[in-house]
C-alpha cells in the first residue's frame, strides 16, 4: 500500500472574490460540480445555462463540458484514489475542496492536460474558494496523484478482482456497489460467473453517448436531419445520430419539427404503434407525458393511424413544458391535461393505445446523467415501486377491450421492471402479455435477447442506447 498523503488544514469555504485566478472553463466546471453536490442540481440543465451566462463557446465550452461530465462519471474512482493520497476522508473535507480535488484528479488521470497545468489550475481554484492554506493541501494531494496513471492507481485503490469482484468493478468503473449488483441481477449474472456482461454495461456508462435526433412524423423528414450533418439511426426510421455540434444548428430541430430523443425511447413508442389491429378514429393516451419526448412521437404515430392522442402530466411545471412541446407537434392545447394518471380525469376503458412511461430511478441513462448514480439509492428504487404499480394498473384500466398498454422505464432494475409487471398482472385476469421482443424483431437487425422473456430490455453495450425497459400488455376483449 502506498504511503499516506498530507493531512489538510481545517478550512472554512469562502466566497470567491472579484479577482478570480481560475480560467473560465474550469470555473464553470467547478460551479457545476458544487451545485450537483451541494444543491442536488442537474448537470445537464445547469451547464448549458452557465455556458450561456458566461459567454463560453468553442473550445472553452467543450473543455468545461468534458471536465464537468467527466469528473461526475469518474467520481467513484477518483474518490478511492484521493483517499489513498490523503490522511483525511473526503467526507471530512470542506465540500468546495472536495470538488476541486475531484476535478484535478480527472484532469490528471483522464485527459491530455499536462500534469503541471492540472495541478496549478486546481491550486488556483482552491485559492478562489478557500484561500491559500487549503490550496497548499490541494497542491500536495494532487502532486501525489500525478505520480501514477489511472490504471496504476486503480490497482492500489480498488479491491482485488479475485477477493471482491463487485467491489472491484464498482471502483474501477465508478459506480456505487448497489448499482453493480442491480445490473448483474437484471442481466442474470452472478459473481461466480465472472460478471463479464455487467462489466461491459459499466464500461458503456463511462462513454460519452452520441446525440440522437428524432424527426417528428408528418412534420419532418429524416433527410432533413442527415442534411444537417446527422447520420441515419440503425433501427428507428425517424432517428439520426449527431456526433458533435449543437442540435439546434439542424434546421428541423431549431424549428421544433425534430427533437433530441434516445433511440430506445423512440423504439418503445414505435413498438406500441406496431401492435395491431388499429381502427380509424381511435384514441391514444400517454399517462406520464411530461416533458413531451415520447408524447410528440406518439402523437405523430397516432395521426398516421387516424387516431388522436391525449397527453397527461401530474406536475404543473412539466405540464407547461409538455404543452409547449405538443404545440410544436401540431397537437391542440385541449389534448394536454394536468392530471394524475393514478386518479384519471378520463373515462376508463376508452383508449386503444396507452403509454405508461413511469417515474423511475433513471439508472438506464447514466451515460447522459452521470450524477444520477451518486444521487440515487436502493431505498429510492423501493420507494418508487408503489407509484409504478398504481400507474400501470390505472393504464390497464384506461385501455379499451383489445387495447394495448406499453409499460416503459428508463431503468433495467428488476424491482422497477419485471417485478412491477408481474405483480400487477398477477392480480387480474383480463390482461394478456404480448411478446415485445417479437414485435421489435420486425425492425431489421434489432434483437432483445434473453433473459427477459416477453419483455424487451435495451442496453448501452448491446444497442448503443439508454437501458430502457418495455413490456406490452393487451386488455382482453
């Protein structure tokens, strides 16, 4: 074991003075990290706002983005390494210094930034937020971090693969232990079997995903997206990948005729549309529609079938976003309601298609929302279960005889997916489980293999998408 590093002085974090030493990109990244840690902020919402507010663009904006998201993705690994290099646990450090150390570790271990520049700029950050004495502690710790590369430090900081495989993967791939265990269960793996596919998922969560666009049916054509620099998606007929650049630079996106939407999210709506038969003048329902991603696509698909969509959202601020999104999709304001899907404002048994994209832990989108892995806990998952079951039950009640319900989560966790569906279906005799993988197999090249049975589970390492779960259920006539 390597020798311990320096013990930090006691400090009291102070507000930065008007003579900030730090360059703007690192200042933005640090402010994002602090807001996530101290105010439970969402990085994907805060970072673009700060970039606009401080006038950062081009290389500076790209650097701030990489530093903020990269540090959040690698936080678990960096914490384990910093713990080896310091005599005080991270939870005993002042929060601003803790974020400075994490940011410095990311620059040293996961970027091409020169070591002297990473240390010097981190010391400047520490001076801005805490003063000169704590800055000396940051300097000493990061100089020690700089003595090895990431691989070398992980061999020291992570538990042995042979003695504790789950703990080893948790540190190496920067995930809480409980998430590693949950992913392994969803994949049907155990530590005795080696957890090879679980490790592949964890590695995929650490990669920056492509931006996926969705052309709204009847409003935009795929050719418009490809003309804007995107490439056609593998499976969604409406999707395209944008490797870099601002999506708003694509004309159809800027005009609201196309949106950013993960391909698996698109495929969940497409699968619901593909299950026949359909009837002219049908009614479709999205019971948890805010802020409107799937609802916009679903509205276009319904229009193509001669049907109408009703979109519901319980939270007023998300309902406002939903109305704006749906107006851009040509859906009248009367077709958007602020309502609780578990206590419907509509008559039961009236809808031909129902989408229940329920609130969940979001573990399927850790590539895009890196901080979610540190924000959520196993207890949070358990707390979501009753509402997920209530929403699925209400969605089934809303379906007309012969109608089809899609139960969707952006999570592969068994407690949010298969267990919810099994519990709800077991309590009623009017529901038929449909073969979701077979419906999706109609899309050329798309496969959702076992162990999921009648359910479909997308994975970042298999499909390059978020880990979205889909179950299709028909209410018997």
